[in-house]
């Protein structure tokens, strides 16, 4: 039997039972579409977070006080709870070759009140002039904190765009003052929006001079973090090692077990990507199960078709169909079902991910990889789940098949 | 095979068929020997359970005998495997079944073309030969593109006859071809067979349990309990004359 005749035979038999073929295809469509959508959400989230983290500054090392216990990750280390990082540590690190700039930071939440009486609870960030350079902050309006303001314990504040809107709405906040922990601060600037990166929303922050924060607001002499900009990407690991030794020496602790932790952007990216990958794999396996169910649906339909068409198979064999003619006919029939289901599923999956990014605000990426994967998987499902019914059809005894009622 | 009979289409020598079902052996055919010449119209008759269907399956290359030899058109087909038998069936045998066995939701023309599709004949040639076969079996051309399941029983059987003719077979095997038809349409079908036999010299083997149907053939072979009991010329063959 020639391929062209085979295809027209299959077309006839698939269109003969449109509802059943349609429902079987639907099973595959749902499976493929969910795989595509899930993978695209995962990849989209991964790309988005990578972009966000890189926008927070490049070649960055972050030092936080306290040690990370193995297996606990950076989140549980209780950032800020330990008090081992001091302002003098900045000078030690600055001496290290390859360090470009340091931004020492103290953060704490305080109640903030606007002149019109609006209230909000925000993270107040004590920062130096270096912060804007190290953390890649650009200004929407006004200026960032200067070194002079820091030294003079000036009561000035720079608002994140979110806080600015919460407290002032459409008004221009610059030149006005807010009360942080009952102390008046004069607003000198508003940062440009940066979005959330991981667990922190950088738009919902208020920046004040570091020393003002330590001495006036919080009454502490330690830092909650230091961000270090390294001159070159290739120097990051060297600089990291040197910081560990220098700081450990200064703190008089064992470098193998320091009382601080250095986190590089790669670490954060790696951890987040790991989380996202696990999540994507989880979502994709759930979708994969529905694909498997779709495959069982194909097998079910093909077995029913073989039983239903026993006499037809008997006749085909009687008039000269060989075993492989029958095998091929049923096998290609099931592959055709999954193939059609695969194409519709890919389109539907892409459509769903577009809808998700439109309405849920999650970036999605439909990659060629996921399309090829689902295409391959759907064809494979057709072959795997179609093979048994096809062989069963081909092995039928023509005499018994012709007699079948 | 004897040399003097070059026109022997079917030669069966001592054909025995035994079915084994677990421990029970059923003998369906015992030492059947028969010859059918080219151009003969033979009826194989016997009550149900006589073994006539088994004989028909062996003659039709759907089954192989347990022992004995079967030559079809000079070729020993008793020891071929399934795929080789399928090819013999495709080239040399045309089947007409009691239940017509047409593909539903498929046009008349495509039904007739089916054996040629498996033979790998080109679409253009297929269509030509299918139309020719439909004309030979007196199937009206206005229904050529109808679906087979929209036809009456008599029409369906004529499509089946056309399908059996389309590959220009050496023999046509008709298994109770009138069994699902009323007397009148049954006669039309038998008339078609007679015409094919007389005008085109087709070799036709008709399997039936009804003496009345068998009497339309030139020769009647009677089978009972797996044995050939009588093989004689039918001296009062019923010839259906065209009423028109």
C-alpha cells in the first residue's frame, strides 16, 4: 500500500467517527497545551527574575552578618539579627584590590506619616551616596543622598516610587516633609521604579543617610548588610576570598567559620533558578500526567476501533492486505490523532501563556525547545499507545474476523 | 498435477483439515480431492457443519490444510505463510461474502478499488478498472459516488461482485452470496454470476447450503461431514434469462 493511499484511508476512518476522534484529540490537546503553558511560565519567570536581579547592579557581592548554617539557605539566616558587621569593616574591605565601591546599609521598618496624615509602614533604608552607584539606582526626580548629608546626620529622605504614590498620590513630594518614627524628614528625591527582585520590593522603600539611620532612627552601631561592587566579573571569586580573610582577621574569627556571610549574585540567581526549575518540573509533570491520560485515551479509542472494525480488518486481509499494511494503518491513525492534537495543543498552550502574561502579569516564554519537546512527545505517545492496538488488528485471523458479529 | 489438464484452475489432493482446540481434535475435512477447470461454474453444497466453509477458506487461501496439497493456477499454495497467502488472494482470488463486507462511509468506487490499492496500482488505473468492473457486474453508474451504506442489499452485493472482479482474479469465490437477500434480488445476483461465467468465461465457485441456489451452477459438489459425497454435472441448470 502506498503512503498516499494510506493517508486517504486514515482520513476516511478518522472522519467517519468525528466525535470520538475529536474527543480523543482533545485529550492530547489538553495535555500538550498544559505542558507548553507550564514550561513557558517557568521559563518566563526564570528570565524575568534573572533580569530583575541583574538590574539591581552587576558584579555585586553582598555581605550579611551571621553565618549560614548548612542546608538552611540564605533566607533563614536572619538577616539583621546578628550584629557583627560594623562601619569600620568598610575601611578593611576598601583596601582589597579589585573592590570598586562599597555600600554599607541598615534597614528597618518604621511607621511613616505624610503631612496630610496618610500612614504607611515601610522599610527605611540607611544608605550612603555609594548606594545609588553600587545598587544601580536611577532617579526619577530630585537627587540621592550625598556624603555631606550623611556626615551631618541630615534629616533628608529619598522615596521609592511606590511610597511616594502611597503618601502623596498625585502631588509632588519633593520639598515636602514626612514623619518617620515621629521625626521630620525633608524629601529630596524619588527613585525610578525597579520592580521586585525575589523577596524584596525595591519600590516600597525610603532611603535616609546611613548615619542618620544608625544614630537618630534606630540607635544602633552595626550594619545589616554591605553591598560591594567588584571591578571585574572575573575578580569576583578572588575578592570574595580576600574579604573573608580580611574580615575574619578583623573580627578575630576562624575564616572557615566566619560570623558573616558573603552572597554573590550568582548564588542568588542559582538558588532562585533552582527553585524555579523545581517548580517548573513539578508543573510540567502534572501536565505530563494529563498527557499520559490523553495517551491512554488514544489507546482506548484504538482498541475500540479495532474491535468495532474487526470485520473490516478481516475483509482487508481477505482481499490482500498484509500484516504490515494493517499495522501501519492503525499506527499512523493513532499518530495522526496525537499529531493533530499536538499542533492544536501547541497553539492553545501558546495562546494560554499569552493570556497569562497579559492578565496575570507573569512573563511567559514559549521556547522552540518546549514546542519540539511536545511535538516529539505527542508523536511518541501515538506510537507507544497505538502500537499494541495496531498489532492486535494485524494479528487478527481473517476467517474469524470476517465471521465476527 | 496432471500434465494433460493445462486448464486445471484448482487441484486439491487429499486435503485434510484438523482443528485442535486444547485437547479436542475436530476433523473438518477428510481426504478431499477435487479439480475445477478454468471457466467452470461450480457449486459446493452441504448442510451447515459439513465443512464447506472450511473448504472454501482453503480454496480461498484464507487457511492452509493440515495435510494434502492444493494447487491454484498451477502454484502450490498449501505451504505458504500469511503474507504470501495475502498476496495470492490479492492477485488470484475474488471474494463475495454473504454479508457483503463493504467499507461503510466509503464511496462505491473506492470500495471496488480497495484490492487494487493493496496491489499498489496507480489511482488513475484504479479508477478505470473499478469502473469497468462495476459495468461488468451491472451496477448503475449513477450510484458510483454514493456511500456504500446508502445502497440496498442487492446493490451492495453487486458492488461486492465488482470488487471481486477488479483484480481480474483466476477464481471468484462466493460464500452464500444470496444469504442476506430476498429471492428476487438473489436471482439478480445469480444472474450476474451466470453472465460473468458465460460471457467472460470466469471461474466461479459458489458455496451454499440451498439446493435451489446450487442448481444455478453447471456442476455441484456435495459435502457431508467433511467428506466429498457427490461430484456431478448439473443436468438441469437453472438459467436465468434476462427479462428485458
